[in-house]
C-alpha cells in the first residue's frame, strides 16, 4: 500500500436530492462531484485513494473504473461516518502512515489546503489533524471546541450543540488527516450515544487525545471549499462557484471572456490564449479550443468538439464531435456534427451536416478551402473535396461525394463543372 492514503466517504443516499443517482455522481460544471474530490486528494499528494461506497455503489464503481490509484470499500449498512472509515480497515492492514479522510459531496475542495494539512501532520507528528474553517453562518456544521489556550478539545455536532456552542464559528467540514494504525483503536471505542444513534467519526479525535495522542485543528479551509451538496439548491450554488473558478482560470491563462455571467464553460474544456468568448456561449464536455479563436455569441460547443487555432464560430452555431482545422469560419446558424472540416473552409448560414439517419451517426468530411453555401445540407456519410463549392440550398445525398474543386447546386445536388480558377 503506497501512501499517503485518502479515504473518501461516498456511501450516503442523499435523500434530499430526491434522485435515483448516487449523490456524489451529480454533476458540477459537467463533472461528477466525486471526481473533483478524487483529484483534490491526488493533487495534495495521495498515492492510494479508497472510495467508500454504499447507496448505488455500482454507479460509483463504474464511473471511477479504470482509475489506477482508486480502490473501493463497501459500507453495507449506513451506521455513520466512523463505521464508513472502519470498512476500509481490511484494505489498509499493514499500512502505517497518514490517511486523509474526506467526503465525496464537497466538490470545491482544493488540493493546496489538503497538502498543507498533510505536511503539518507529518511535521507535528500528530495522530490527528483536522482541517477547519471559520464561517459567518456555521449552521449545519459540527463546532470545534477549544480550551482557553486555543487547544483542540472536541467536536460537537450541530444537533448535539447547546445554545452557547451553536455560537461558535469554527466548524468541522469533515476533512482530517489521521495517522494509521492508531486510528483503528479509536474507531473500536466509538459508541452510538448521540442524537443519530450512529458511530461518529467526529468522536475519534477526542478519543485519540484522551489516550495521550497529539490532536490538532488548523483553520486552512475557505468557506467556499467546504460547500457540501445535500440538496439541489446546494448543487446550484456549487455550480456557480465552480464556474467562477473555471472562468477565472482561463482568464488568467490569457482568454477573454466578454461576459462571464452569461457564459458557461465545462470543467473538462481547454482554451488557448487570445481566444475571445462572447456572451451566451455554452461549452459543454471535453471541448478543445485553440489560440486566437472567436466563439459566440450564442454558440454551443458540445462534447468532442475541437477547434484549431484561429477558428471563428458565431451566432447559433452548434458543433458536436467535430474537428475544425485552422482558419475555418462558421459565423451563423450552422450545425456540424461528426464532421472534419479542413483548414480555411467556410460554412454558410444554416448549413447542416445531417449526421443521423435514425439508427446510426455517420461522418462528413469537408476539405480545405471548401465553401458550403447558406442552407446547404450534407447528408452523411459524404465527402466534400478541397476547394469544392456547395451552392446555397443544395442537398448533397449520402455517398455522393463532391470532387476537389467541383461546384454542385440544387436538390439533389448536381455538378456545374470544375470550379473556375
């Protein structure tokens, strides 16, 4: 077992989501919440990641299948967070070292604070280091109790707080670094004497401290880091915060986003410098946009769209699973699906690649410097040769390829002869 280890708790039902989907698979800016937490743990230095699954376990396993550093543990009964961590014990027999414990429904966690916790836990030799946050409104979170010297005493869950404890603003967002194997002794001592009748992981730090081990709490997390998603309203908040992070990243990298409030960029997208994104653009999925492109307004780039450098796509253009090479222009109302468009081709207003015949999707290839006229329909599979011209309103039937330099017009399209040079 290679450490450090991260344990991510992802077994909960999330009843307030009112969904048949595992809560941690609900998407934030195009990616499941659990993916962000896995990557935050990985970015902090975790070498082995154990995901504790329960409700809709197969969904979570299937999504993370193929991740080489991810293992799974099953929590067969929902007996609390302490029981969830204990379910990993068989995977960690013989392991000695730090283990982060995180929750899978906090998608805004960042790697750097987690790395700071790992480094301090190692430097201090602590059996437990809690990452905490200071909130203006701590409602819903467990509170961190300290003594008069500021030393950690214990965690009190919201439902177990007295009126004075509810005024405490330092909270526990369920972000820990424990030293193994000493944690297992503390988990064996947990009981269910609380309002929920569950085994609380939050009792483990106090048990470790009472056994003479060093326990610390450090306020390294920002309020936005710890937004937990327990309802659709929280999901909307997480999307808004993550979208702001994504756009801030790309603007820092040299991308102009004219109106961030009216632009959506998926977390899987990449964008080159000096590209300009105009308002009401939606970039969804694993989209790759090169440098010096102009995108929008009202453009929809879908999963699998690739724009090379200096491509221009404009108002009400939709691109899906298609590659547009350098210098392609598609300014108005076009649809390109399963298409490969060669360099410097021009796609006219309302032009369409008809890629779906009701049972399967087929490709369209458009050569370099080709011109597809307004209202033209290319019925896939079909190839338009380099330098060819498709007249306005023409319909090119499937399989009736257009030769290099040829001009075709009409319905169905018919050649006018070689293109004049």
